[in-house]
C-alpha cells in the first residue's frame, strides 16, 4: 500500500560539506535515497527513499532548522551554530551526530593582534551570527554593532567594512590566506539531529525509530553519542 505524500515523514539534510559527512550515517541508519539523490545533474530537491514512509529534502544549512521549526520537515540535521543563533522553541535536538566539527570564532587582521579584547567597550563586527555575537560580547559589557553578511566574511576587514569578523573556522587556512588571525573562540560547533516538537508528540513512535536508527549508526561507526535533556 502506497503512503500518501502528506503522511510521509520528511528528513531535511543540509547541502555541501555536511551532506558528505552525514550520508554514511544516513545509510548506516538503513535509509537509502533514490538514485537521483547522488546524481549531480538532478535538479529535484525532494527525494524518495527505500522507506515508503520517508522522504529526504536537500536544503541550505541555515534553512534546515527553519523547515524543521515550522513543521515542513519533521526531522533534520542542523548545526549547533544555527540552533544557537535562532533558538527555535519548536525544535528539540536530542542527538549530537559528531560531524561538521568546527568552531565559531572572532578574527581580526594580523596587524591588530595585541589589542586586548578585555579593554573593548564597543566593536563593529561582520558576521552571519548577530544574535550569538551580541550575546557573547554583552556578557562582558561590550556593545557589538553587527553587520550581517551571508558569506565572504573575510573580505570585510580588507575592504574597510569593519575590522573584525565572527565566523566558522575549521583549519584556519581561509583566515590566513586573507591576512586574518583567530583571537577568540566563542563555541565549538557540531551537527545535531533536530526534531519538530509538535511532530514528536503526534508521531512519537515513527520519529523515535528514526532517532534510534541514527543512534545505532553512531554506535556502529564508533562516533561519540551525546544526548541532551530537554
């Protein structure tokens, strides 16, 4: 018996680097997307899977949280940076997948190093994380004027938009190539399994089975499982 599309669970996966890291876990959890999912020439964004009750959608990393929060997706893979920035009350994030590891950090031009952050009272800073940034600096009485950018953050100091940035840092090579250096870490970042709270209440068994599948996949791959209490 075919499952109506409106009755299917929807799993939101982020595009890019995280997608490559999460797919071994997805497959280890027993979820195999249709062939078009791995076809780079395919333009569709929603895909069936080997499970008649589950579809996958492929979206931008920031948007995965939005799809889950508003119920368009029942479950998704979301970076802890996005969860921190938007703090959606509609999202329950029970499982740390241990992938996409990086850090959210403050960086500035090399020639500014030595300017003691503890003496700052006001800074102008470019970031795609204004909420996290303002909260971080407010904790020590610094007023952060945030200029929101969606990308190419490293250009901001070089072109005089501002002198400092807050961005995700992995190897630090991009910062180095643009004459910047990391001066302060705000938070360590990984990707989490995120669940829509309303869907969790109404479809507990189905979603619980998916969460258990990912947990078992983590155990099989030797990854660290970190659960949070909500």
